[in-house]
């Protein structure tokens, strides 16, 4: 594949990512669903171009989102978790050992969750408080992460079957 094709695909991916992050930031609901869809753009970029081009797409989309949308929770979530997770998934699943894959993904998720929680409680005035104790919320977050990972796998497989066969 030539450089101009990679640049064009990268530009479209950046535009789509910024649009999805913007929609997630203004949508009254379904923010996580929109961010899940946005997290599939990086694996799509990896499959259709290469990891170097995809990393440039991630950096460009992150910088543009911070400039155009601002440091909102959705932008920071994309920057720290949803954007990088596509790379992580790509490299971890090359190991092809399910137990290691699960452990590495969970470590990444929990470290990112801790960072996001720390940033949120430090910079936002509204505290995260719920009807559930913290350990229940952590357990629910782990379950939600597995659902997210499975949904992302389904999205990637769908893209491979429907869109990438023509490339």
C-alpha cells in the first residue's frame, strides 16, 4: 500500500475519531457505546495500514480532540483508555495464550481505571458516589470491561468480513 493511501485513510480515521469523541461529549446518554465504537477505529487503521500510521492517527485525534473539545471526561477517557486499547489488544492477542491475554488486559484496565478515577476526583467537583460500595463498583467495572472487550472483538471481526476484504 502506498503512502498517499495511508495518509488518506489516516485523515479519514482522525476525522471520524474526533467526530465520535465530540458526539460522546455532547450526547446525553450512550457515551460509553460511542466511545466503544471509537475504540474500533484504531484496530481498523492497524489492519488497513500499519501500526506506525495508526499511532499517528491516535496522536493526531487525541491532540485535535483536546484542542477542539477540551479536556472533558470523554476526551481524557479516549486519550488514556479507549484510544490506546486498540494497540494493546492488537499486541496482546498476538501472544495467543488466553490466560495471559486476560491478565494483561485486566492489569491495563485496572491501572487506567485507577488513573481516570484519580484524575476525576482531583479535577472535577462532582464526586463519584453511588448506592453501591466501592468493591461492588469495581466488580461491575470488571464485568463491563469484559463486555467491552467482547464487543470490540465483534466489531473488529465484522469490519474484517465486511469492509477489509475489498482493500
